[in-house]
C-alpha cells in the first residue's frame, strides 16, 4: 500500500485510539500516546499508525510527502463544536460598560449585546459576511481547528438573515479546507417586536422557519438559548422537539447564567449536547451523565464575561458526563478564535488535566457534532485531519499559554497550513 503522506519520528503521537464514542471518566485521560510514533496516509485516509518504522506493507516513493515529527506533538485535528462564526460587526464599544461592571443581561435589556450584532448582520451583504467569516476560519485553521460548528441566530425574526448566515456557512464548508457544520439558531434572542408575546415568535420558528431550513438542507442541528428572559424551558422543549420532527438534531444553550433546568431538559429530550452549563444543577448533571449527553464547556466566555463563575467541569467528569470544550467564538461574549488559549483556560481554571482537555477537543468534540466515526482520533480508516504542534509534549502545549503552537495542519491528507 503506497502512502501519500507520512509523519515519522513523532516525539509524542496522541492518537486517542479507542471506540468511536465520547469518552468519560478515566477514559478521558487515556489518550493513546505513542513515543517515536509514525503515521501514514493514503489520500484523505489514515492507513497506518504505530511506533518506530513503517512496516514493509506500507511503501513510499518520490511523490510521498514525508514530514519529520522529531520534537513535535501530533494530535487529531481540533474540533470546535460551538461557535457563532458568521456575523456582522464587532462589539469592542461594550468593553467600557463591562469594565464598569454592567452585567450582560442589563446591556442586552438596553438594546446592546446581541441586538447590535443582529443589526450589523442584517445590514451586511452575503459577500461581506463570507469574507469576514473566512478570515476567522483562516485563523481557526492556524490554531489547529479542522472542523467547526457554525450557528445562525443574528437574524432572529428576520428569516432572510438567518438563511443568509446558514448559506454563508454552507458556502464556506464547500470552499474552505476547514469543515463547517451548520446549526439553525433562530431562537437566539427574543426579538424586540415579540417582547410581550414570545410564544408568538416560538410559533413562527416552529411553523415557518424550521420546515424551510430543513427542506432546504441548510443545517444539521437546531439550537435554542434557554435562559431567564430569553427562551423558557417549555418554549425550548417545543422548538427542539419540532426541530427533531424535521430531521434536525437538537442542542441547547443551557443554564449559562441562571439554573433554569436546561441540563434537565437536554437529558429529557436527548439533545446531542448541552452547552455552557455554568449554573447547571447537581440533578441536571446526574441526568446528563445517565443519558450520555455531552457537556460542551466554554470557559473563554466565563473569562470574558468576568463573572468569576465557570462550569463545574471536575464534578461533571466525576459524575460521568462526557465533556467537550469549544471557543464559543462570537462577537460579544467570546471574541477569539484561539482554541489553544481556551484549552489552557479549561485546564488552569476548570482544573482539567491536559489529557482530559485534548480528549475534549478531539474525539469528544467530534462526537458533539455526530462525527466521531469519521474524525476525532488517529486510527486506520479515519480521515487524516492532523495537527503537528511545535511542542515537546502535551503539558507544554497547555502550560505555555496564549501563543500559537501550531507547526502544520493536515486536512483530509493535505498540508493546508505550515508555519513559515
Ligand atoms: Zn453560543
């Protein structure tokens, strides 16, 4: 079997080998580390992973790209399973308000926050949104992200803008090396027009928007911002159940600020993930563990909102909840594409070990997008999405924080980023 790409002499090859399912408890630490590792690809697929030299059954010739992995740490491509990638504008003008200690829900009530992004996104053309999101995607790739989830949700009641966001995400998925998986999130905020009758907007989402999004094949998932003053548990349930009946997979922004019962709802209706969970109750965490619902944790958002409150990651791990970690890249509460920084936050602030962190952004991140059979670990038959970090070991990657450790990124068997 001829290899088209080989990485040899890898100081630390982190394979995440094992079953194609989200890892829990002690399995989160079982990263399948191989010292002096070698990996071979043919086209976009992995054909060999092992230690030392390639076996005689795998051949190379002049056309094979051979990369030296000495002194490097190699991992599966990182999966960012929660972002608001496509949007207009930016919100640096809110920094002063934040520094004055004004809480997010107050900024929101004053017409700021998401409402200002909604305005900018509505005003932006398809081309403008595409170019802005592409720039972010280029940055994400440089940080080692090879698959990203992208939500709509800045059109809200302006359905045309919702469609425009999803169309941009789909176009980027076609053209950009990074795979972009789309989520419809019309239920991201209560539009001003429906402030006094939010049920009416829920009806519009269910009766008009969801069928159209599903019919046009624009999204794989449906998400809801279940929060005090946004969508109630009952409204979220109705939207997500309707989404499922149209073939969209439910996920949920749950218990970010107030312990509302979002984690419990995620378990009740089998969401693929519940995200944020800063205020999730003990009971909610237990139910998620029981049902195997992935907790998608976003420590960058807690950091940036300066609440001092982070999701109880250690408790979740102990209870057996599968955890993923994502950037939550968005223009308001987490304006960064730097998933490596978020990984350091996950460890330094949420007390996860480097092994748990890398699992959370690879195989568990893949599972958070229903892609654990294709990506997320380096095993024969899987897609060759690989990051080569200029880092002598995994701990160093987490410890030396805030910088970009990426040396090369391989997407579907091709080198798509290389540090100069
Ligand atoms: Zn979000």
